[in-house]
C-alpha cells in the first residue's frame, strides 16, 4: 500500500520522446517539476531522441523497454493509448491516470481499462472526447488546463506603441507564413521571422527568442508561452484564425487550449490577419501577460496533477483488489479489437508500399540496363567512327604519294611512236 504523503515513483508514458513537440515537452516540464518536489519520475517511450536526451541531462531516467524498470512504479501517468496500455499490462498491480492532449490524433484516443482510476484533459474539448467514450465514468474525468513554466520563460518584453517585429511560431509555419508576411508588410511590419520544424528552423529554446518580438502568431502551448513572454499574440495556424488575444477572450480561449475549436472562428486569409493585427494594443497585451503569468503557471497545474495522483492511489486502495485478471484480459481484448482495423490498414499500406517499391526498383534496374546498353552502343559507335576516320586518313595519304598515271591518249601516242621505231 502506497503512503499518499511519501515521494512517488511516477512512470510517464508518451508515444515519442524525440522531437520537441507538444506532449513531449509536457512530459519534460512535468517530470522536472516533480523532481523539484521530491518525487521520482521515469519517462517511457519506444521512440527516443532529443527530449529523452534532455531528460537524462536533468537526471531523469528514460527507458524504451519496460523490462528496464525493475521496480514497479507507484502510479502510471499515461499519455497515448498504446504506450499507456503497454505499461498498464506490464504493471497490472499499478493504478493509472490517462491524460488526453488532443481532439483528433489517433494516438490520443481514450479507452477504458480497469487500472485507469482517473482521466484528465488539457482543455474542455478533450474533456468532451473523454465524455463521449463508452466505458468512462464522467465522475472520473477532470480538466487540468495547459500551462507555461514562468521560470523558464522569465524574459518579459516591454511592447512599443506600434508593432515593428513579428514571429510565426509553429511547426506548420510553411503553410501560414505567406499570408502573414503579406499582412504584416501591408501594415508596416517589416521584420517577420519564422521558427518551427515545418520551416526547417526548429527552435530548441523558445524562451530565448520570444521576448524579441512584438506580435507572435501561434497556437496551443506556443501561444501561451508567447503571452507569458510579453508578446501580443494572434492565435492562428493552417486550420484558421482565432484572433488577437485580449482580456475579453483570454479565459474562453484558454479553456480550449488556444487550439482546434478556436481556430474555426475565421478562415486563414490576409484580410482577416490585417484586421487582427490592427487590434494590437501594448497595454492590453501587458494585462494578458500578467494574467497568464499568475494563473497559467506550471505550479498550478502540477498541484492539480498531484491531487489527481492521490485520487488515483486512494481509489486503487479502495477498489484495486476487486479488479480481477479476467476484467483486465477482457478489457485488453476489447482494446486489441478496437485497434485491429488501423493496424491491418497500416499493414496493408506497408504491403502496398513494398510492392510499389519493388516495382520501382525493377524499373530502375531496367533503366540502368538500358543506360548501360546505350553507353556500350555509344562506345562501339565511337570506335567505328575512329576506325573510319583512320581508314579515310590512310586513303588520303595513299593518294598523295601515288605517282600520277598518264592519261589514256598519251599512252596511245607513246605506243604508236614506240611501234614505229621498232619497225625501223
């Protein structure tokens, strides 16, 4: 039985710990915060990379195989159904919390499992996804809004009266940069920089650059981080525009994580972007920054996470013994059935790709052989041309050195003269 007041060993799962993206950075920030509070987080993902390296640098263990964890964790903090289910089956006597980050991604699809005591969502839209999943008790669902680490993003910009610089801060920046650049240029904002994986300019430390810009175009946690840095923020991405963040719409936008549902407000267009840019107000942006730094700080979110951990552990102490292996196996079978169509489709696509790749390889081999034949033919032609050239040259030389033959008329005259001399 776990003492709820003692440091916890928390296993945090994620589909990858490679690129610096949304849930990966969430894992990093939460793990670091838990360490500061005396807990022992361990990160698990089958795909490791830059974020895993960063966690290790901060003395946080990272594993890609659950066999590496010789002691069962006190709690599983799960992100993404495949990795969470893997951990829950590997540690059948450990309670779990499943946290949903997105409305659309397949990896974020929630599922019921006896070991999952509580469910959490980063915004109200993800909460709707949980509430519309069969088998999840609404009483076990709560919202823990996304956050910003204000100690990490401690540089705060003092904005000018008129904006002079802008930043497109998105992993999909290549899809939105052109209309943003045009809108900014039409309003006299000449400096428009772009950062994000899609543009080929990933930013490992946004806390070092955000405070250099007056206006930032971003969504989700990137938007929140820009607000905390003192920037005026226009929530936008390839899906659409939610608009300039003000004290009037800040809380409603945050309840939706400045994300998918908010981006349905306006379609992405240069005209709409100009309208939102013209709402720029340095004092209003400053008030937004103050609110975000006070109410959206990571400490508030970690407090709620720890409360949820304790609720999971308390529920497990009350109900965990009642969960049978049959219940777990039945739920695991149901889970496998739910993912089977996608796995089979992925396998079909992989098979079709293998066939297409094999056909392409055969075509390339055929083309290579044709090219070799052409090269051989060209070589033979060159040899023939060379031989012909040599023969023609030799013939010309023979003509030059051959003695001139007398004309036929001269030969006849010479023959008559010689015959006449002989008769005498």
